[in-house]
């Protein structure tokens, strides 16, 4: 685990490559974002963008990585198979710990790597006083890993707390894409046009085919909170 101010450009390049190969593909409405975001193509990332998005406040951010030596004959060094970026900030008298990015190589998913990455956050002093945790990602396995971090049963999540405080927590965030996110779902809207309960509209039009398969076949209980629509992620 590395403090944000100590993360090297080389490490960020490795994380960007892992993201670009494994995060997902653009959905049907990707062209709304720019002419460079094409439906069906991999969502790409650069090291510089990672630094600006996930390490904009380096002294309050950390990076956790997972390296695995799969085949010594193919490579002398362990390869990066997962990473998690996270940032902490104050919310009134509370301390928020937010996972700003979580990526695991598709070849080793369902091996508890995401769970391990998030659990490792507890070992850093920045997270010693955290009493509110969150993430905005479209994959149900990420939501499940966060529930394990909080030692919570996702069926017993305090919806009243989310309804009352989600807007303020996001507004107080130093992370720009979180401050700009719009809350969606029946928890926040009287007239909701989807089956989402707690989600955000990020204008990030990633394809949800693979997360939906996981939701139905592997983690159906996460449906209690999530709801997938174009440009939305579970919260």
C-alpha cells in the first residue's frame, strides 16, 4: 500500500494498462461523451488521468496493489492483477473513506482479490478513523467487497442514513467526479424511471452486460441496492 504522494509514474502506468484492458467497454451512448469514446471499444485510461482523478489530493489518498507471479517461465517479475485507489475526507464530525477506483484482471476474478484490496485499506493510518465508506462503480462484486469491508450484511444497509447523508457526503468530497455526480433511484427521487434504489448518474456510458450477468448469476442479493441504466452506477 502506497500513500498518494509516493505513487510513481511507472506504477500509475501499470494501473492505467490494467484498467484499459479490464475495466469494461463503452456502451451504446458513448458517443455522447466525445468522438473518441466508441461503443464496443475498451474504456481507456492514462497514468496522468489516474493521478488527476484518483490522486488529486495525494496526502489523503492511497493505492493498494495486488501482484501475482502466475508463471515464472513467462515473466521474472510478478504482474499487476488488481488495484484500488481510495481517498479520505471529513464530513462534519465523521471521516469518509471512498474507493475511487477498483479494478481486478478478468482472468482472476471471483478469487477474493477485490475483497483483499479493500480490507488492506484498514491497515493504513488514514483509514483508522473512517466510519463512512462508499464507492461509485458499476460492478456488483465491488459493492459486495465494500460490504465485507464494513462487516455489513448488504440486506441490512441503513437506507435512511444513505437518503439523509449521501448528498452531503458527495458535496463535501474533494474528488471532482463525485461532486458532480447526480443521485438517482427511488431512495432520492419521488418519480424514478428505473428499478434503481441507490445509484448515481455519472454520464459515464460504460456497457453493463458483464456486471448484469454477475448480478443475476453470482450476486443476486446486490440487486437490493443496485440498478443499472445507461450512464449510471450503483452507489
